[in-house]
């Protein structure tokens, strides 16, 4: 019977030291300096790619930005880069591309633009879930997703507005076509409304 009790005690008290006295018919549990410590959680290796859905709490980016999942970040950033290429820059290429030596390339999450001898680079950064920006006009910036826009971490400026403004200035300086630039900005705003609606669908879907 003593052996049976010992086995049961061992099964029920994995964090306690046991003292079995062979001269008595009792199993004495001698608990000395026992500290309840939760076992360590396994380390999670997260790969920030479009096909990855990391588990655990959602990380917070600098500036209070919180992107629901890694998948949501990639969907939002890819959609943004595509919008900048197709809706913002394509019209500039069609109107003044030859005169301003226009060249734009979107590949592997990096948008490179050359216009009028000026170069921009806009690229996504998966590990910290930001969009990074390089411009000879405004310098290097980092953008966080806040609500319905990518906003820079220094002054909260909008990514789309910044590119439209800087590109528009280069077009006006290089061609003098102010009237077309104003029309182009209006067209971008109209296209942006539809694009932002599609982003809301992305955020909802990624939360499921």
C-alpha cells in the first residue's frame, strides 16, 4: 500500500520533493522552498511572408500603428504599391513620360521611380510592418498604417499625398503644365476613394 501511495503522490505532485520514511506507514510530503513557476513557452519562429499567419498577440509598430496580421500587412502594402504605380504614376508616364525621362518599376515589394532626374524608392518592410520611403525632396521616412492611410512616423504625413505632391512639383517644373497637374490630382483623389474601400475589405477579411 505504501508503494501505491508513493506512486500516486509522484503522479500528482510533479513540483514537490518527496520524503518516504520506511519506518512509518505514511507517505510524508516534505515541501521545501517550492516556487510555482510556469513552464517557459516555446519560441515561435515567424516568417513574414504573404502566406504566413503568425500566432500570438499582434505586434505594435512605432507610432501606435497596429496591423492585424502579417498577411494583412502584405495585402495592404502590396495594394498601396500597386495603386501608386497604376493610378498615380501611369497617367504621368502617358502625359509627360518622354519629356521627363519617366521610368518606374515595381518588383518584389519595391517601387522605384525616376522622373525629371529625380529618384524615389518606396518599399515594404515585413519584419517591422512598415513602408519605407526615400526621396531627394523629403529624405528617408518610415510609414505606419494608421486607420486608412500610411502615415510617416515623424509628422503623420500621408504617403499617397506626399508622392502626388512631389511628383506634381517635378512635372510643373519640367513642363509648366499646371492645368494638367491639377486635373491629375483630382483624378487620383477619385481613384483613391475606391481604393480605400477595397482596403477596408482586406482588413476585415484578414481579421477572420
